[in-house]
C-alpha cells in the first residue's frame, strides 16, 4: 500500500465527503440539487489538484493558491462547490497539518487578501452585503490595500459570521473535532455521516444562517442532535432539509478538512481493507 | 471555461462513468458490491493521474504507464477497478485520440509486453487458465521474451476472448461507437446510461463470459436490447444482474474510453450549463 501525497489526500477527502450519505440537506451519493449535482463535486475535486500540488511543494501564497483552485474548478458550471473547502485545505496541505496551517494563515499578506478577493468575486458564494466588504465592488479591493489588511485579517473580520473563516482564527478547532469524531466513529462512510451530524449538532452552520437566518440554523442544529439521540429519523430529516433548500454547506467544508486530517493520522476510509 | 488537460479528461471520464445510473449489474451511484464500492472507483480515478500526465507528455511506454497506473491505484483495497480502462485510456491519452492511440499500440515493444504482464500480475483480473499465458507463472514472462511478443501481439492473442484487448486490434471500434452514442443521446448521465445499454445490447461482455459463461453473456445482451425496446424494466434488470453478480465490467471500461473521446469532441457531461 503506497502512501498518498497530501494533494491526493485532499482530493480523496473531497470525494469521500460528497459520496457519504445521508448527509442532511447536502448533495450526497443519493441527492442532487437542480443546479449542483454529485458530478460537479467530483469534477471539482479532480480539477483542483494542481493547486494542492503547489501547496504541497510550498509554491505560491495561500491567497494565490485559493484563487488558483477556484480558477481550476471553473471547468464546471455547478456553481460554488468547494470554495470553503479550499480555504481550509490549502493552508492544511501547505502546512502539513494544523500547526503548520496556522503558521501559514498568520503570515499571510495584503497580497494574499487581494488574491482571495479576486477568487471570491469569481464564485457565487452567498454574502450579506451589509456585513461584508462587497466582493463585486472594486472599491473593496482598494479598501483592503489602504487598510493594509492581510488574508488573516479578512478571516478575523469574517469569523463572527462565517465558521470557515473562524477555523483560521480558532486554530481549526472544528476541523480537529471532526477528525476526532471520525477516529471515534470507526471506518468508512458511516463514520463521515456520524461526524457530520455531530458537528451539525454542535454549532449553527453559518451558510444556513446567511441563507435562511439564525432561527432556521438553530432549529437544524437541534434536529441533528435529535437524530443523534435516536428520536428523529435521519432519512426524514434529510428529505425535509432538501425540500426546504437547507444545506449545511459550511459544515460540509469543515468535514472535508477533518477527513483530510484524519486520513493523515491513519483513519480508514475503506472498511473492507487496510486503506 | 478552461479547457481540460487530457489527463483530467481521462479522470473525469472515470468518475462520470461510475456515477451514472442505473447501469445494470455494475457499481454505480446507487449500488456497491460488498468488496468493491463507489469510493474505490473514485479513489482509483484520483490516484491514477500521474500515469495519465506522463502519457500526455509522451513520457514512458504504454506498458510501463499501464503498470504505473496499476501501482498508483494500489492505494485502495477494492480490488480491480480500472485495469481495463487503463488499457484503453493510456494509449488514447498518449495518442490524443484514436488514430494516435493505434499508432502507439502498433509500435509497442516486448518491453511493453513485459511491463504489462507485471501489472497484470498485480491485479485480481479474471483469467481463463487454459486460454491465457498465466500471469502468475514466471514462465509466461520468459515465453513472451522468447517469442518476441510485443504488447500489441499480446492484445491480438487475447482479442478473441477479451473485448478490451480487441479494441486495440479493431481500431477502437466499440469505443468510437460509444462516443457516437453519447453524442446522439444528448448531455449528461442519462446519455451515459443509454450508451452503456446500447453497447451491452451490441456484443457479449467478455468479462461476463469469463465469469459466467457465454450463455449468460448472450442472455444479458438480449435483456439489454429488451430494455432499449421498452419491453423490460431497467431497474429490475439492474437488480437481477446485481443479485446474480453479473457485472458487465468490460463494457464499463469501453464506455469510459468513449466518454474520454466524446468529451474531447465537445460532448456535454453537464446538462445544466456549458461544461
């Protein structure tokens, strides 16, 4: 059995996450959304590889590589599939784990921030205009430059409203928690579902907050906990989320990072053998 | 929209094929076999990339690159996932299409044959001992060397019993047919299912012949034709194949090659957009 490169591990994490099911509300092996389907996520995982390879070699800054990953994955039209995952995976691959990722995050520059904003502008990521530097407004780029904001500063600025950004400033706490949950839950796709539900029950998904407001996010958390307690049916919960378009996209991004970390620590994605 | 590299196109063909459903008897988005699951195929597609990249750059012979692809994909334990696909894709990527693949195939050497046999020995591919050079017998390698057999000669030798090998000597006829069927069937996963069924109705799958004998293969062909004619239910046919372990693995390999060719000719894998 050969050892995977970090880039391959990142890609594998992306395809394992999207394949696992049922993951309430998200695209998974058994569910699509009309505009974003399983195949878009699989294609995105394949197309992103050169950015991960550069990150593994330490070539290019974090902002530039996130931008590169977004550009590489523009080869499909399923909208934003892995933007949040790239924000987590690029520093994790670059730093070969959480401590190194934090060093990479904390030493980002204004240049990284500008590259990131260019990437952001090319995705269809949901923003709350009143709370964010508007990525579609060229003035935002000027503001970043004037204030001397680094990419780390941008994440700090977004952390209260975005749990992916929060990972950068919290020391990848939920990513770490997800990896521990995977180890505890055993091998394979069932462990991914368990870890996903556990994170969903732990904190409100900020993607849901942006799309549906804090009440819906809180209620989704509660329902995830009820599933874990065995008093709510997982399939029915999944269907309800899908019907209402409630997709915990940020938790999915974090679980991808968790799988990446866990794989590096020997977690078995394949229950049938030693992989 | 950026243009995909040939290596990416090969990988994309592999994940699109395995995701499409229902494909009678094979692993697909909705079905696994106990030892070989969707995730094994996805992991295999990710892990094979360096072999395709070398093929695209023209680095390394056909036999060596097939051997490399097999070794790269030994990072999972799902058994043989894509060996037949590699036999088709490596020359197709190397030659940038069917005419170039045929030139590559016809100019293979004894060295290619030896590399191929080493690769073969590392897979769990089904062989009929009485009809084949035994890949687990070191004497076979000696025989190849003594007889001066090239990899093309080996394919010629296997062609009557193996439809993948037959592609090399027939000018990739079924691969071409599959690509034409994809173009005719329109975009996306439904076209893959239609093309798959059409090839299955056209010729007996030699993988089924090796595993279950010619009668079962012939009957499977007939049933595929009945599905296309609308007089047999596809889902029921799929379930029947799965229950009996009848998996048309060689047709699946050829469809992957067909998708690779069709993608290069502008076939749209994504009905929602322009991908």
